[in-house]
C-alpha cells in the first residue's frame, strides 16, 4: 500500500464514526415519532463499528513514522538553549572593512512538543531596528541538524543543513538564501561554537564583493 493510501485509510477511520452518526441523525430527524429507544440503538450500533485493522506492512510503516517523529538526544541538547540571551553583534560589509557593532536580545523556546527550538531576535543593524526569527531542529530521518532564518531586512528564507555529532561543541551547517546584489540565491555557511550552557558564538560566512566567502557576521550569546 502506498503512503497516500495509508493516509486515506487513517483519515477514513478517524472520520467514519462522526460521519455515520451525522447521517443517522439526519435520517431519523424527519420521523417525529421516533422513540428514545430507537435513537439509543442507533448510537450503540454506530459505536460498535470498529475501525479497519492495519495490515502488518501498514503497522510497520506507522512505526517508522512514529520513530521519525519522536524527539531524541539531539532535540534535548537543542532544548537547553531555551531562555533569554544578550547578544553582541559584529558585522563586516566586506573583507578588511571596519567592523560595525551593536547589541540585541534573543529568546529561545521549544515548540511542537520539543521537536524544534524557535529563536526570536531583536536589535539594530546600521542604526535601524532589526527583528528576526528562526527554527532549529534535528531531522531523525536524514540525521542532519537544520535551521531556518528570516528577518526584517529581507523577504527571503535561509535554510541550512549539516551533520554534527550530538556531543559536538562546534557545528557547521551550509545552505542558500537569496541575495539582492547577486539577484539570485547564493551559498552561505554558519558555525555555532558552544563555550558552555550559558555562552556560545555564532559566525556567518557568505560571498563578498568578489564572490569569495568571508566572515560577515559574528554574534556572541550570553544567557541572561
């Protein structure tokens, strides 16, 4: 059985009882003389209908889905980021350019049953108010760490992926995001280095004016 058929099967099993009850109610409504005993019998019949049993192959598929959706050690490690943080931004417009510094705040919280960590950042960039948000997680199927990011200085979405050991202090992910200067998506990489549970550093590398990758931003996180 294909995945689509399994989904249809589960959906049908979920909604079959309510639909059956609604149809029975609609059928008996015109009969004003129906007795309470008849209505009770109808409800009992509807409740006695068992959902279709899954085959062995379908049960195996469901077990794989459940395993893929269950948070593990990697998710527990990311969950330690939950809380409020102070940020120190340092950015460079080009290799060798003077650094621009500013401050900000971030809040991490676990979402969707601990499967993901959501980050919300507020600060300023170049004297302008700045807001951003992202989702971090670990894909049990591909065994990859991933992160998404979007902010008030763009209308695009950055998606990063990379494989890192669960106990690694440093993790590098790579991906793409649209670039206004290039007029297309370009490659980026980001590296997170954990000092301890209350301090870590984030580095972003992207293309410079010559197209070569360089360190364009560093953020120092300190737990509040």
